[in-house]
C-alpha cells in the first residue's frame, strides 16, 4: 500500500522496549529509575532540567522508585519489532 511506509514511522519508537535492568541485571534499581525518567514519552513527565537529573544521579539513595519499568511493553515477535526507529 502506498501509505504503509508512513504508518511504519508513526509507530512509537519504544515499541518492544525493555528496561535497562533487563539488558544489564546488575544495574542499580535507582539508576534505572533515573534513566527511564529521562526517557519518558511525555515531555512533561521527564526531568525539566539537567540540574534535576544531576541531583538524582548524585543522590541515588534518595530516588523514589516508581517502577516505570513495569509500564514498558514486552518485545513483540512480529515484523514490526524489526523496524528501526529513525
């Protein structure tokens, strides 16, 4: 179909995302929380400044664990999973 390539690019890039600890189980849970906070899809939910992110990185013990990793979708096994995001 003529419109198919456009539809492919409209798909969310985090489709089939895995949390950082799924890739590296030794990663600190609080550090994973900081990474996922920085990568939130909704810009209003991300860190609003580098200073906010640095504060959390400098004080990982004080990072509130919100289990953002549980909101990630499991990797899909279909053809869409092989489509790279650009």
